[in-house]
C-alpha cells in the first residue's frame, strides 16, 4: 500500500526537471497518485508534456493564472477526464526581476507589487475555488512558500511580502474549506537551485550560508520537498491543515550561531 494509492493530483507550475514541482510530482507518482499537469503557455507546453509522460500522464492543460477564463476552462476540461480531484499542488510565483534586489523601497513599484501578489498569492485562492467542485468529499491543497515570508532575506524584497500574504491565504483557505473536508497546507522549502531561484541576486552565497548554518549542515533537495509533500497530501496527515511545514534542514530555527 502506497501513501497516495487511488489519489488524483493536479500539479501546477512545473518549469523543468529541476523545479520543486517536479520533485513533488515524482514523489506523488512513486506513491501511487495519478497525475495531471498545467502549462502556462505554448512555449512551455512541450517541456511539460515530456515531464508528464515520464510520470505516465497524458493530461497537460493550459492555464495562465492571471486569466480567470483559463482557470475555469482548466477545471472544466479536468472534470471531463476525472470525476474527482484529490490533490491540488500550487507551485506558482512571480515578481519582476528588477524588483528582486537593491533598495526595497526605492525599487518597489505599484505594478510590481500588484503582479507579485496577484500571481504568487491570489492564484492559490483562484485555483482552490476552481478545484472546489471536483473536491467533493474533501481533498488536499498544497502550496510552496519560503523563509523570506517570515524574516528579511537579502534580494527577496517584494516576493517576501507576497509569500507572507500566501501564508495568511493558507490559513484563511484552511478555515474556509475545512468544513468540506479539504485541507490546505504549505511547505516552506530551503533555498534550492531552480530556474525560479536564478532571479535572486547572490543566490550562491545564500546556498553556502544555509549549508554552513543549518543544523543538518546541508541544503535540501527537490526530492526531500517532494517526500514531505506526498505525506502532507496523504491520509496520514488527515489531521493537519493550515500549517507551514519547514523543509529546510532546520535553518529556520537558528537565531545566532557562533563560528558558522
């Protein structure tokens, strides 16, 4: 018996085989889940179809989360293939590159602030609402956050605010959807060398600092995040909702460490 036998999961936000969403997809497929995927646009379609095929899936659907019509079309098309959706994985975030660095107040624009919050936070609400009719009898919604939501992290800037909003969103959605049996949680992953992380200045130094400072003296991998995601979306976590689970080798618990 595998953790996710009989479950059906929709994975959003895969950018490539180094993305955290890919680590989650692999773990869920290994644990018995049937998977479906979204792609943001035609440019990414082929890449996502290749990764989906590696997971034994032929369901790849377009969805630009800034377009309410595409969100509605996504769940209509998915409902034609699956009568029930058990898991929704939200792995979507964006902020303009020029705002991820330097003086926060000087670089933060109204447009950039709005874009970061709409794409990184509101999209979770929109997708959860769209998935709701397919999660009859309950399900699990999972999103991805980062320590920059809790503490100041150099060069994270407006994305830190968007992730803080996302974490509040998790709590409000957990309360809203809980009576229907749907759980909503987040994983706060440590820094991982992904395509998305490449937009953060001095990212290599961040990796080195975490490896030197975290209690486990290492950085985490997409596989470790994937394993935690599979657990949170399984029936073994049936009493867990509204939580932010840190998968960061313990970095978040360190306040000050001498000689590291």
